[in-house]
């Protein structure tokens, strides 16, 4: 099932850029300094709606910083970022974005059930003082179902394994029914079974035409779904091009990507002109 | 039990105790989840300066306590938001500054002495006037109103501040709201249990509750029930046993915690046995 849809995704490729439609995510000459140290050095990228993009790179290459800057969580020192054509600081349609952080901060001293955490993903779509409606409940039920955690809905999240908690975070983003997903290392520290589950969930999203931007160390079973990969090195884009998916078993590893020249420029824009400092 | 209602001062005290028992654990649930259990203590110490300022300037100590503790809470929040490294040190500085400021100012106040402060440090619920009850009722209504109105957003905020931001929530406003609400709770509870024990009512019922519950909502609801049992029960037993009400309330709450710790362990053990094949 996965392979078939993967082929479909591969055939359709990245969505063509329709005139006037803003990119889901865009960055122009993005620089980020953290504690005076340059972390991003002049990143240019444009991710169209409907693309499934993996951001790859070794630790410290700036992957997480890049997505955080795209979301406005980390300020750019120079350059600009846009979400659906609007800078993050002025962006208002936050329900269109589903963010899956690296890990659940179970740290909070108070328990919360799986259902409560997933339902909180609806917050951008709900109004104050208005109780959850039928639509909210249906979206939460669907999200729980999509990650296979319906049976654990009443359990505290702290009882779940790392991989299951990661699925809770994905379900939280799913519950908000966003147009675009940003996932920061959704497979880090997740067992093979959960990775396969995640690939299944992604397949559904891809079929629905959602935009997915995911940061990964290695993409493993998700490889066939990825339409484009961006490899970062030392805070610059070292490679930007179509992913070589197809379930051949060779998942693109950052180390390999590095030596491979970009095949062609997907969006035709000035992307992939990564700095080589 | 009837006897206690024959004294007007005890009726007033019981109403105050009931309101505090409801409000303090409601705010406390968010504070504990945010790992700010000591926030209440910090504000309590700062509030002492406010009380002394009231005596010095001849204004109602409750009013100045509200103002100064709100300022203190906002200061703590701003320091917290700046960065974690200096957070606990800054909190400690406020503790000392609050106590020292209170002791110094009360000495300057005409006819004031440290004995004046004692009733605020350890509570003096039997001296609660009708006017005090009204102030407490209004503040408690505000606190519970905040929880009812912003509960959903505060849950997301306390789970993960960055996810709250990507959901488009007003993170800074909500953080300040938590701090201000905590400050008001401190002032409400000041007369009942005293500034040194205020935080116990925000933290202990929540800590007790979470031994027995699985979800956030149920934890808060049970904590509020436990809070009322502790304040009303402690006050009543203090009346009959002629002991300090503040101490009786807190010790009762702590006894509940010890019981729940044991009960929770049994509960989890039987659950684990159930789950095992």
C-alpha cells in the first residue's frame, strides 16, 4: 500500500508553481546568529504548497534552526522568511500550520491524557469560552485513529513509549487540520515500527495534498514519500533537488548527498544557491 | 458543627476559606505544570513589602499587597522569559528583597512593628471583615474566570510555549496572565493561611490530586475539591482544637498528600497487574 502511494507521490512530483499563489514556506537570504555564532548563512528556499520536503544534514548543520526561523520561533538576523506569503511576525492564519516539535515536554508536573494533548491541537481553530463542538471531537477522533492511538486515548501521555509520544505530537498537529506540517526530527529515537507507522500517516497526508516539511537525520521508510530534499551544511544549502526515493532501500544520507551534485532546480528559482563558506 | 456558625467571624472565615480552597489549586495546576511551584512563594515574599507599604502610607494593606505582588509577579515572569540560567537566582533575589523590604518598611511605619507583619506571615483568618470577604470574593471570581476563559490556551502554553506560539496564541500576554493571576491568588490566600504558607495551597492539592488522576482536567477538578476540604476542614478543626488555622489547613493538605501517595502506589500496582498477561 505504501509503495503504491509512494509511486503516486513520486509521479505527481512537487506541485507546480501557480502564478500568484504564495509559497507555503519561503526564505530569502536568511541569516541566524545564536549567541553571536552564525548558524544559518544566507539560506534561500521556497517550498510550494503540496511539496513533501526533507531537510537533511548532520548535527549542527542548522536544520532545526532553519524550520524554527521559518516559523518565527528564532528571529532572523538578516534576510526574510514568509509563511504563505506573510512574514511570521504578521502571520495570523496559524491554523494553517501544524508544528510537531522534537519531543513532548512531558516535563510538566501535571498528568494529561493522550486525548487532552491531541485535542489541544484544535486551539487555533477554537474560540474562547466556546466548548468543543462536534467538528472538534471528530477531528480529534480522526487524528487519534490516524496514528493508531485510539485505544490509549484515556491514558496519561507519560505512560507511553518515546515512539508513541512522538505519534501523540503528530496527532496533535493532525487534529488542527492544517494545510502544512512542520516536523522536527519526527523519527529521532523512534523504533522501526513507529517509523513505519509514521510513514503510513505521511502517506495519507501526501494523498490529501498537504505540504510537509520535515527535518530528519535519515529518512528511512519515509524515503519514497519525499519529493524533494534539501541538504544543509554549515548553515548553508549544500543540495536542493528531487529526492531519489522509490523504495530501493538506499536512503539518502547526508554524507552521500554532499558529494552528489544537484540534479536540477525543481522550482526554477534561485534556490540551491547555498553558500559554501 | 452548628456551633461554628453562631460566630459571625467564623462564617466570614469559612466563606474566605472556601473561596481560597477553590481558587488556589485552580491556578496552582497551571503553575505546577509550568514547573513554577515556587512562584507562589516568591510572590508571597514580595507581597510582604506590599503589606508594609500599606501600613507606611496609611492605605489598605490588601490594596498595596495586590499592587506590589503583581509587580513582583511580572518581574519574575520577565526574568523567566529572558532565559533559564538566571531564573532561580532572580527568584531568590526577589525572596530576600521582599522580606527585607517588608521588615524595613514596617519599622518606618508609625506604630508598626514586626508583630504587625506576623498576622500576614501566618494568616489571621478570624480577623477577616465583611469588606475583606467581598474583596476575596471578587478576586476569586476573577481568578476562576481567567481559568474558565483561558484554560484551553493556558494548557497549551504550559505544555509547550513554542507550540503555543505556532498556534498563534498570545504567548506573552498569557504568561503575564498566569503571573498576575497567581499574584492575586496570593493576596486572597494571605489572610487565610499567611504569606509563608500561601504557596502550599497552590501546590499541595495539585500534587495530591495527580497521584490519583490521569488527565489534566480531572487533576484540576480533584485539586479544587481537595483544596476546599483542606481549607474548610482545617479551619473547622482549628476552631474546635484551638490551634492556628493556617497551620491546620496546610498540615491537613499535607496529610492528604501522604495518603494519596500510598493510594496512588496501590492503584498503579493493581493497574500494572491488570495490564500484565
